[in-house]
C-alpha cells in the first residue's frame, strides 16, 4: 500500500496565466504604469492606489469609492465591490 507524502507548504506553482505580462490601456496605465505587467501586479498596484488615497468605503470595506481616475477604469461607476473591480479591470488590459 502506497502512502501519500504530505504536500509541502508553499510548494504550489503560480498559474502561468496570472504571471503573463498584460499591457494596460491608457486609462489603467495612469494608475499602474505603462509597461506590461502580470495581472497579480496590476491588482497589487490598484490596491496600493486605493489605500493611499483612502478610497475603501469605511462602512463596507469590500466596496471601493471611485475618484475621477478610478471612475474611468470602472466604466463611470461611483462605487464597485472588490470582486466587480477585477472584472472591470480585465476590460482595460490586452
């Protein structure tokens, strides 16, 4: 009878699709930069911008209150959920 070895913590390989550099369009580039970067880095930079400018809704921290720059990324919406943000950002990369 074969026994399974326990999985090593942190040994999971990153998904290649997340690591593929994506080119932000001009609107998104104002927040994350112009160079192609992985999707994970785009999300990281967006959150840094949101926290720096205190755009996370204090009553419901899952919601983001958009400033003028983020409204352009969020298709004109004043407020989005963090899950909706990911979907909207996908429309600004190629």
